[in-house]
C-alpha cells in the first residue's frame, strides 16, 4: 500500500468520525490504534514474505509519518479556531536520528523535534498546546517517543554543545509544519554546526568508532554479534555516511561512488550488507517484541528458519546463516576501515589518526617489485601489478613486514578486487609457501 493510499484511508476514517457530533476523543484514539495495528501487521506479512530490510524500515517510517501528520494537523486546526491569525507562531514537526533517515525498525523509538520561531525560553502557548496534544496522543497510541522542543537559536547552540545531538539533527527531515522555518534551520545547521567543525567532528567520530570496536574485541567474529553497534555493524555504515556528509556534503553511497570515494563493487557490497543487517534486525524486533540488537544463540536457529535456510539440516542452516552474517559484517568492517584510512590520508592529520599506521619515522622513497614506498606507505605502481604477477599479493605483506610500512588504502581496494587470482594453483604454489614461511 502506497503512502498516498495510507493518507486516503486515514482521512476517510477521520471524516466519518467528524461527521458524528457525539464522537468522543477516545473514538479517534481507537481509530489510530486500529489503523496502526492493521498497517504494522501488513508490514510484518511483507517481511515474512521476504521483504528487504530497507523496504520494511522505510515502510514503517512512512506509516508513522502519516499518523504524525494527521495528529499534528488536527491539533493545529483545533487551536487555530481559538486564536487570531496574528497570534499563531511558526512551528515545524521534524523527524531526527534514524527516523529522520527514514529507517525505522519495528520496535525502534520515534525521535522527533518540535521547532518553533520563538525567542524567549518560555514556549508560546500555542506551541506548548500543540506539542502536548501530539505527544499525549502518541503515548496513548503506544509509541515510544524521544522528543525535544527548540527554537532556531536553541537548536544550533545545542548541536554545537553535543555531538550526538548534532548527528541526529544532520539526518533531520520535515514531517509537517512550516517549510520555510525548517529550511532556515537546515541552512543554519550547515553554516554554523557543520562547516566550522569538520576536522573536530571527524576526529571525534573516528575515535568513537575505535572505542566501540575495542568494546567488541575488534572483530566481527563474535558468537553473539551486536548488529547495531558491534564491528561490521549498522553503526559502522552510518558512521561513514556522517563523516562523508561533513567532509564532502555527500548523503548516499551512490554519490560517494560518483566522487570516487567508493568503488562500484564496494558500494554494492555495502548496500547488500546494510540491507541484510536491517532485515536481521527487523526479525529480532518482531520475534522479541522489543528493540533487541543482539543475535544470541537462542535466536540464531529461529532466524535461519525464518530466512528460508530450510534446505539444510538444523545445525547446518544455523551455520550457513551465520556465515552469511559474518561475510556481510566483514565486508562492512573492511570497507569502512578503508574509507577511514583514505579520509585520514586526505586530511593529512597524521598524528591524530585512529589507526596510527602513519605515525612512524619518515623513510626515503624506494621501489621494489612493482611497488613504491614513500613516507611509510607502500603502494602499487600500476593497477595491473597483480595481473602481471599474482604472487605479489602475498609478497607485499613480506615487504610491509621487512620495511615496517603500511599499505596504501587504494592498494587494499585493488587486492580486494583481485582476490579471484588466489586460486588453487596460487595456494599450492611453492612461491606462496616459501613467502609465507619467510613471513612467519
């Protein structure tokens, strides 16, 4: 069912209630509850039928948009009848955070912000009344709501005081209300909260990711993965988007690819991995009835069954499902790490990198076996280097060990693109074996 059709259904139901003068407010509340149950059941069936992770999350965000828009408009129309037109201040209802991205898993919180054009700390009565009516209705319906009420000045000041809030506002979008007020807010956000803080924000993001990865042992291969915050998680992908927005003003993987910050294969892998993780998270939410982000042992078999791994035996289907998860998580982890390294090289902030692979003494330039070594970095002389001699793919690690240098991010991408050269003859070759023994 399309978003426009959802609007039509709900509007028709409201007109039926309004036409009855004896209708109580509780009647309208029950309408919203019934409508929500019906549409969320439809989304659950769509998920069970193989709906993609993004498809379900976007569908739920659209559904909440429709409900919020009707509640917000209803509150405004009711209050406008009691106030002179000159006394009605501007107000916008804004989605922030994950909801602002248009990604809302089945049990995720609905994060919103009420933006108004007031200047004093005391809310205008009209704004205060609209907010109360909207929030009370949302709570009564059963939503878990994260909310804030801010003027333009307060919004910008708060964004510069708190990095998490700044990140949430970056992903903001308007649900309803004054479009001009929201546009002014977005322009001020970029001018006063993004452009002056690019280097600071990127450093904070990289350090935050480093600490988060350490918490999860710096590996995707944990027995009970956290798909939201672990290594190779949804947060890693979101982190790349936030950094790309600050650094380049980019908002999508496609635009990153157009700027050559992301290769076509990397974009496809990230898209596939992100969608898979969202689908798993949706399944966890539906099964547990809460915002659960950990694929614990008791859930792995159930998810494998739900995801149609039934052609395998019980133990084998769990193994295949987790192998798929680890493959996607590893792709996210490796690609996001590469992107961070590229960013570090571009920013030339050597001492502040989270990877510390550049913070060594400077060495003179050197050429060896088709590789160039400059400033502690080994890089390929040409993109055909591994096609000319596949065994360079293992020798490069020997050169790195002998010369205490790190690999250029571009060459990591090249190696990933040439992994098909590592075939049976490569693995069983005496050249590979001898190089490997020399490394160890």
